[in-house]
């Protein structure tokens, strides 16, 4: 007979355990609950319809705890290179006891080995689903560091260029000052020579004039 099942799963990003207190889950936790055969097609008690559980993933492992028809369950998972190995320990109502109208629990050990073929971009159990986010964050951080290093190199190069230009300007200013002083000295020396020559010429002119004005002796 057909049966109606309903279920839900939730993967929180953080778990709050107090006022302003929480820890990041890194999407490693998953909580799930199912109600199976909701309308009683198989006549089970309501408690036997309830299945709840939680899974914690820490690649490549997975740890599971839960209740199957209000009976404890425990599980482990391992995924490596496309192979998935699962172990489950769970309690269930004995079908023989059910047929006899009794409520007897039987516990089972279950091992499942599966092989994953092809490409899968989903969230297989045990996988670190925060890996892509961390890789993207790592790339952004690397880009930021590279940009800072590039900016630092450009700043250092600009400072060196500025210092070089400053030294060149100071040398040019010193040379210009030296040329100015040299030119002033040369001009002063030429002026002094011209003045001395002019004074000598004036003195010679005065002597010549004195010689001309003195009468000759008979």
C-alpha cells in the first residue's frame, strides 16, 4: 500500500548556546527529521513513524547519532577516493514480535560500501563542504596581500625616484650657485682690472699733461 512520508533537513551556519554566544559550524552539522507512513498505511504506532538524527562531518569522516522509531542509532562514515564506507548501529521493532503483537526491539549492525562514479559537485557525506568557501577566501586574501606588496613596491620605487630627483636638483642648484659665484668673481676681477687700467691711463695722462705745461729751460 502507498504511504505518505514527510521530512526536513537543516544545516546551520552557527549554533547559539547563550546570549551573544555562538560558534561557527562551518556547515559541518546537519539535522534531519522524517515522519514515515504518516497516515498509517501499515498501522504502526505514531512513535514508530518518527526518525530524527544529526550528522557531523569532518573530512573524510562523518559521525551520526539519532533515533529510529524512538530507538537509539549510531553511525560512522568514511569517504576516500570515490569509495564510501558506512557503518550503522540501530534498533528496530522486531517484525516477528510485531506479528505477534509484541513490542520487542532488535538491534542491527549494518555496513555499506559504495563507489562513486563520475563527477559530483554536491555534498557527499564526510566531505568538507566549506572547502570552496575557504579556497575562495584564501584567493581573496592572497590577492589582497599581492596588491599590498605591489603597492609597497610602487611606493618604495616612487620614494627612490623622488630622492634621486631631489639629489639631482640639489646638485643642479649647487652647480648653479658655484657658476654664479665664479661669474661674480670673474666680473669683479675684470672690473678691478678695468678700474686699475683706467686709473693708470689717467695717471699717465696727468703726467703727460704736466710735462707739456712745464717751460723748457734755456
